[in-house]
C-alpha cells in the first residue's frame, strides 16, 4: 500500500497569537510542566515569574515588603513598588515584548529582560488578575487562559502604590498539581538571602535575612559538621560563601540577579576554578582539584547587566561580561576570589589549617580507593555492554537541548516480578528500570570504597552517571519503587541510606522520589477505582454501592502490566524525599540505620500497632460516623 503524502500548501502555514503559542509549547517558556512533586516543576516557575517582577522593583529601591499568599491553588503576590503605569496594565501582561525592562534606566540588573514571564503565567492560568495602584488611582484586568474577560475602568484608590497579581494554574495543563510547602519555602528563602533588607510575608510567616549568603549556608548545612566557620566574601555586585563539611560530593548554590541558576553556568564554573587555583597558590602545593573541592559547600551571587541565559527558564548563565565595558565574568570572578580568599586565609590561620586537614583527608581517601575504583569502573564498562540490571530509555537528563529531558526517570525496583510489570508498561522513551537483587547492603557508617566494591551499588552509580557529581546525571527523577510491605519498606530505607550517605546532593536537589502505588482496587461491572489508602477505599465502596469486588495489592508484581501503565503515566503519584533545614543526615541515618539505640526501641514500643488494633480502629471510626449521622 502506497504511503499518502501530506500536501504542503498555503493552508499549511499557521500564525499563532502569543497566547496560543505559549499554551501549545509551554516547555519553551517554563521548562517542564509536572504536578508539583519536583522543585523545578512549572507551577513553581509561574510563582517565580510573578515574584521576580516584585524583586526587580525592590532592587530599584521601590518597596521593601512583598506579601504572598497561596491557598486552594490560588497564588497572590502584592508588592509596594511603583505600580505598572495604569494605561499599560493590560499590555504588560498580555503583549509579548512589552515591558519596562528594555529601558536600562528604569530596570538595571534585572532578571526579566524579554517581557515573557508574566504573559506565560497569564496564558497558562485558568484565572489571572492584575491590579496596579498608582498615585491614588487603580486599574484592574481579569483573564482566563490569557483571554481578557474583564477590563475594569480606572477608579480612585487609597491603598499604597504597587501591584497585586493573582492566578490559578490551569489544571488541564498542570494535571493533578499541588504546591509542596517546602519547595515554596526554599524559593522564598533564596529571595530573602539575596535581597538584604527585603521582608517577604508568606501565609503569615516572615522571611528576612541580614547576612545574605552566610545565612543561606547556615540554613543549608549542619553547623556541627562543618570543618571551619563559613567564609563570607562580599564585593561590588558579587558575594560568595563557602566552607567544607564531612559529606561526600560537592554542593553549590548559584544566583544571577537574584535568579537561582540551578544548572550553574559561567559564574559557578569560575568559582570552582578560582577556589582551586587560590588554594594551590596559598599552600604552594599542586593539590588535585577533586581533593580541594571534595565536601565543599559553596554559594555565589552576582549581579550583571543584560545577563544571557541558555533558556527562558534562566537556570544556566551563558558566557558574558561583568558589565558593558567590564571583563569576562570568568576573569572577574577569578580576580575577586584570588584577592579576597587569599586575604582571608592569611588573616585566619586556624581556618587555613582546618582547610588543609580537610584537603589532606580527601587526598588519603581518594588514594585509598584508587585501585578498587579502577577495577570497578572496568567491570562496570563491561557490564554496560549488556547490563541485565538496567533496562534503559532513549532520552536522558544530560541531553541539554532535548525538551523531554526533565521527564527522564529511573525506577529502582526489587525483584524480577516488580521490574517485569514496570518494564512492560513503561514509556521506553523516558522511563528506565534498574532491578535490585534482593535487599541491598546497609551502607551506613561505611566509606565510599563500598560503592566500588559492591557490584550492585557500582552499577547503579554508573547507570546514574554521578561518580563525579551531578553535572552529567542521566535521569531527572530517581524513583524507588518497592512493595508496600515490611520488606519493601526496609529496601526503601536501605536505598535512602545509600543516597543520603554517598550522594546527598542528589536528594537536596530534588531528584529522589518514592513511587506511590495503589493498595486496593475497588470495582463493579461498570467502574474501577484504585485506592491509595483506607480512606480512599471506604470512599470508593460508598460511591459504587452494593458489594463491589475489593482486591488488596500486596506487591508490585501482583499488578498487571496493563494496570501498571496507568500508575506510571500522566497520573503517576510521586512522593519527593525532602530534607528539612533542621535535618542532620548523620543523626538521621544513625537513628534509623545505626545500632538499635534506646531512643529507637522506645519509639517502636510507643508506636507499635498490631493488625487487630488497626481493624478495631477502623471499626471504631465507622461506628463514630454512624452515630454522628444518627444524631443528626
């Protein structure tokens, strides 16, 4: 049968208006979509785009308070800047390439330069409202999915100058979305750290910082584990904070004009290079760069005119100059670090001594595992030719020009039956599967040497490509997929221990998740409902009525591939692994994975419930509900 050719005529050419283009290709404007389970999901980018405008106002000296409220998926941001000129309120939120940031006199060193951000939020929201208050008068406009629905007339107003924007993300684009408070708090703290003197009020909580990046590192680290006090260096348009901890890997936070550049860029590369060069010159010894940077925790913030980012989401800084007539940013950062860090080390000999000890310790550890590392890498290369544990996918997170990269996922499963179900139902373009053989080793308290000695850990490390850091991570989401029984929970804990012990930055950067799978299937001849809790099961039984068939899933292998496809597709439920500010990884692992401490024994005794207790509890709840209904 001959192939039918598609005709290419004048009718094939389409012109999309700004709203249609954003909604058709949202990834070009906000990166990945997601449901809010990842910290770089689109709904957080929408929040950021609106707040960025208020931050730029603050940077220009207009307003030092921003009020934010988020409830029932509705976001409201109120600043006290100059307010949008009333005659341009609608244009500023609905016409591409319209804004005040093209005028470098009105906005210097701002993040939003191309006038796209607010328009993207407008187009991708089921409801969007903008209000500007300016010199005793106000103007309001309302939109639905970018379409103007209410153009209110200018009226008198006695409120303070500024702008109020509110929106509800469109749930046809951000399916089943939810805001995770911890992600929002991290986002807002970053704004506070980078803007000394700015107060952000969010849902009744105040975010404020006096010491910038010094406060950021204090929040991100366990001060007890630091090898020396945080070094804090400030200059004109540049700020740096750094220290060394006892963790594995490197950990960095980089910012440009208040924008968190999660993928780094030229400024971060320059910082890494400059620290190595300065330390070598200070100690007059040619240390290996990896020994100097091992266990480092650092942050850099720069402010430059007309920054060039590698995408609209502004997560990576391109190659630019520090100013219109200034040096290349790499030279600028190098010169600043060389002068200021060298001066600091000369003035603080105790810090210099502690730094030297940390470098020498890293050198010993590196040499200690050099032999086994070489052998393990050779084995891993051979295994990669035919790695039975890994069923790979086509697209990966390290393919920077691929818009599908954010959805690349690796499922870590237990046993052949579970991995078989996922393998048969997965999306082969974006979902890979790594199969564990039984329970992995409890690696708590062991050195990184075990990662190379243990074949399973070594193969997993190579599958993820994280041996030398996260720069070349192959999957954006690493999902632990285990049964919801005691053995499955234990395997889950053992894998969490592995990542927290040796690759904590993988967890801190929001790449690790737990797959939630249904516990029950409730169905009749007309409808099937999958339930993830007892409460959902009771609701399903009530909805279907009669006596529906109830199936309890004890393991992933019991779920057929056809059914499994629904649980790892668009409706996938992922629970992110989050590290709280007050969480000490060492204390956390010691409590759960160390020797049986009295504290843990007491916790188990106090919280132990047998199945009879759980059944009785459910029955009591049901009886209470029946009694309350009868009383009514």
